[in-house]
C-alpha cells in the first residue's frame, strides 16, 4: 500500500510539474510583455523586476485574480500591457528570474531576492523610473531598502 501511495504521489507531482511548466512559459511571456510595456524604458533591472513582483504580490492577495495572466490582464490595471507587445529577451529573462524567486520563496527560502515587500500592489512611473506603493492613492513610496540580486 505504501508503494502504491508513493507511486500515486510521484505521478501527481510529475503531472503537476508538467502542467506548471507548460503554463509557466505562457505566464513568463505575458509577464515579459507587461515588463516591456510598463518599464521598457527604465534602465534599472531591479525596477523592471519590481513590476513582476507587483503582479506576484497581487496573485497572493484575495482582492485580485488568482492567476498571473488574470492579474496582468484585469481591466484597468496595467496601462502598459498589450498582447501585441514584443517578448524582448531581457524582459523574458527578468520575468523568468522573478517567477523562479517567487517559487522558491513559496517553498520556504527566506532570502530569495525579493526586492519589494509583499504588500506593495501599485506603481506609477515617469518613463525613466517607477515608484512603488502599497495603496493606489498613497503618497508613500517604496524606499528600495531591500538588497537587490541585480547589478543595477
């Protein structure tokens, strides 16, 4: 019985991983298009990655949709997202990296390289820099006090 249970758990895990891997590529591409649209002109890799972290912060909050694409494509949320945006390699690499860091954070890794706290859900930008905040109309912005795993 124990061997059968182990085999079932392994099979479920393999199927889950296959499904996640198949959807992860689509999610990463969608995230890359968002990063391009919201931070394509921002020079800082850290600030581009913070856009992706906002999506994942929303994913964990019951006020927002419970899928990455649902968060990104929600009406009136991200003005820079367009399905026709290019999937630039730099943006795709950042999206994949942030999604990997999020995954290991969920597995219990404390120092995963998170660059904004998990209660930051909004941002605004001026084309050169993005400013991240907890509430939509807040005047308080993130101070970048967490260490960044990125060079800039």
